[in-house]
C-alpha cells in the first residue's frame, strides 16, 4: 500500500500476540503452574496482570506479596508452555506475507526468554524471517515497561529511537516503547483480544495507532514522533 510518510529505519516486533497467537495459551499455562504452587489465578486475571511481562516479573510480583515460588517454577512453566505451543501454536494471520514484503529492517524484542522466542518462531515457520535478530529481556537490566529492551534492540540494529516503529499488543510494551522515544502501534488481532476492548486499552496506554489485521499494517502511513 502507498505510504504517506517515509519508512522508519527499523521496525521492532513483539513476539507473543503480535507474531504468534500465543497469549491465551501462555496465560493458561501460567494459571496451571501457579495453581500447582497454591495460587489461584484465572486466565483473564493473568492477561490483566502479566500480559507482555517476563516470568521474572511474575515471580517478583508474588514474592513481594509473600508467595515465594519453588526454584522449579520457571522450569515447570517452561515445560507447560513448550508442550502447549508444540500442540497448538499458530502464527498471526498474514504476518508471514507482511514480513516477506517488508523493505525496512526489522527484528524481535520480547519479554519471553530466547529459547521460547526461538521455539515460537520455529513452530510457526517465521524463524527464517528473523535470523539472529532476536532480543529478549534476558539481555537487559530491566524488562518492559522500562525502555531498556527496545533501546538495546535499536542500538544493536543501529537505528535511531525516533526513527523506530514498535508493534506491541500489551500495555507494558506500549509504555516501554513510548519511554524509549519510539512510535508504537498497538496490535489487537490476537485471540486474547476477542472479548476485551483492545483498542481502548492500548490507546489509553499511549499507542499512536491501533490495528487488528496485518493486511492493514501500512494503512494511514508512519510518522516519527
């Protein structure tokens, strides 16, 4: 589609909920893993509290409230996620076509760990589009909603933050991108937004635009902040 503004120098994609339709699957796994630790958390509550955040952030949240986890928790959760993703994970519709036709440099910046991002992209056939251009919260001191991960990704890709476009599905991700001085578009085409007001949620968080189909990616063009 014709763009009304020049391309950004870099497009940073979140992974979960933007490239792969994983958020409901991962929140179900989190709910089950927490249940095994004696903590009752519904899938809807998991979406509200932890969408876009790392396993370390989940552990910190409950530790601060007097519920420390066993050391086995990360491995237990990782195993549940791997099994669920292997059975059921799908790419976001039309994202492969979008990536194939992008003329702008792009990469991934995710709160998930590198093994999970790599698995997600491999299972959905998206891995060849990204190569080693994968950046995760393990690589920085502070994860989303801090700007560290996006700034790190832009630096590694040699792009100016003000010429970088971020695609995010979570409040923490939108907040992080805005704090990094980047343009951010909210994506609400994942199944976790079917019964939630994703447009309102991400617009209120500060997203510069919200869209729900990858075929509409360039509709309206791009402008730097």
